[in-house]
């Protein structure tokens, strides 16, 4: 039986909805290009505006985790998607740079709201042993939406970059409609005043006090930065070597095709049962090889093999990263744990436009890809240590919690 058949219906619906949303999901990659071409801004100014978008995604992610716990996951997902669509339409119609900047920041504030509740829904519905596979399936489904999105981006982007944001807004609203119809109504439990429970008050657990989560988040930030450099700087890098920036859509479509075709291999037992450390090493080495290929390739056909290598490595690292974090989180705090971990993507979204435009400005696209490949090589060496530290911290924290629980029970009996 295929792993997809064993997934709960709500998880299947969420995966389908995210794939639909991704049909227009290439607008972010063209934000800096839109700013430079439509408003005549310098590369530096465009990078600063894109960084402001990235900065706004940080409180967005935290708000998404808190709203999911206190307001409901379905409501949070739908509200985030609708707000993002409104901001994208505003950017598409912006008459000047000031309006475009305001809309870009509004996009950032809505951009991550739906991520923590989406990831928490999957983490809570799927057993720990299958979470890596479930998150990889989510990534592959999103990539399947990207396959069509790459073609749309190439066609629409050659005509008008503004219409990319209109298309993205439309698919976001379609995703919101699917979630509203397919996911079960929210039932957020509120503890009664004065009520007592035999279970620990997990709602009071602060993810910021979990050293294992903080270590994983630092590591995840490095991975996210490389991923966001690839996304945000690819159109500019193609332009730097004389290719049409809109061809980034075709490159991303090739990336998606690789993931869809490789899905049967990724389901093989030997790969699914690899330890986290070995999978991280394999993933980072594949990413490094692909990025090295980008550094020396200057035609679209020459970019196909590096794209395949990078995409496979990125998928392996991403799936295991969310699986590790979901294993750390208490059941009632999964959204907040995933929200804190997701800050890595907010930080990366903030830094990537600044780093990417600076590296390309200093020495062209080759320096960008070379530095990114070097970072992946370092992470291939460092990630096993990170996994060990996370497990050691998790074990130590478990001993502390067990000891505290035993003391509390002893005090209760003594009283």
C-alpha cells in the first residue's frame, strides 16, 4: 500500500491545497526584479525592500503558531492566505515605490501565518516514524504545483512581472477555499478556571527554553539561507550570465520535475530508514554538488543536471529537519515549536536578498554559487554533530522533566 493511502483525509486535503497554492508561487523570486524594472530602483534598494519583506515574516511566523493554538488552525490558515492575497494584489497595482514597499511588508506579515498550523496538522496526525516521509510528500506535492508554476512564470513573466503577483493571489484564494471546505472545524479547548489536570500544563511550555529546539533552529537557519539564496537570487544570477531572468521559472520547473520523478526512489525502504545524520550528510553533499554545477554552467541545458542534484538534496534535508523538530515538540505545543523553528526561514528571507545582491555585485553569479556550495559542504560535516547535540539535549531535558514530575508527586503525597 502506498504511503499516501495511509494518510488521514485532512492531511491529504491540506497537501492538495498547498499544491494548488504553489501554482502561482513564483512571485517572490521575482520581487527584486519587479522593483528594479518597474520602479527603476537600484539593486541595493531592491535588496533592502526585499529584506524588509523578510524581516516582516519573522513576527508572522510567531503569530501563526500562537494563533493556531488560541484561535484555531483552520481559521489561521484561511486568514493568512486571504491576507497574503490582498497584499499581493496591492503590490501588483502599486503606482510607486512607497506603495510597493508597504505592500511588500504587508506580504511579509501574512506570508508565514499558515505555515505553523499546516505543519502542526501533519505532525499531530502522522506517527513519528512516518513524519519524515509525510513532510517529504508535502514538499513533493508543493513541487508538483511548482511544475506548472514554472511554465506560468516563464510565460507571464515575459509579458508582465506584475501579473505574476495577481496569479499568485488567485491560487492563494483557491487554497484558502479548499482548506475552509475540507479541514474539520476548529475546536480550540480553553481550560476552565480553577480546573485541575493530572497532565503537565504543556500550554505553559516555552519553546525558547528547549535547548534542543534552539540548536536545531540555528542549523535550520543555515539551510534556509542557502535555500532562499537559490530562490531569491536565481533570476538575478541568470541575468548576470546573459540569460533571461524569467527563465528561472523553467529552472524551477525542472527542479519540480526531478522531485516528482524521484518520488518512487525516495519511498524505498533503505532510504526511508537511513538515520537522520546519514540523510543530512547525503542531502547536503547533493546540494553542494548542484551548486558547484551552477557556478560553471552558463546555458539553460547545462543547468539541468545541477538543478536535479540540488533539488534532491534539498528535499532530503527539508523532510528530515521538520521530522526532527516535530519529535521534539509536546503534543499541545507542536504549532509553537514549529513556529520557533520556522523563524529560520524568516531570518533567511531577511538576509538572502542582501547577501545575494552583494555577492553578485562583488564578483558575479559564480561567487554566489561557490559560497553557497561551500556552506553546504561545511553543513555536511557539522550536521551529524548537530543531531547528536539535539538528542543529548532532548534526553537531558527529559530527565529533568521526569525528576520534576517525581518530586511533584512526592510533594503531593507528603501533603
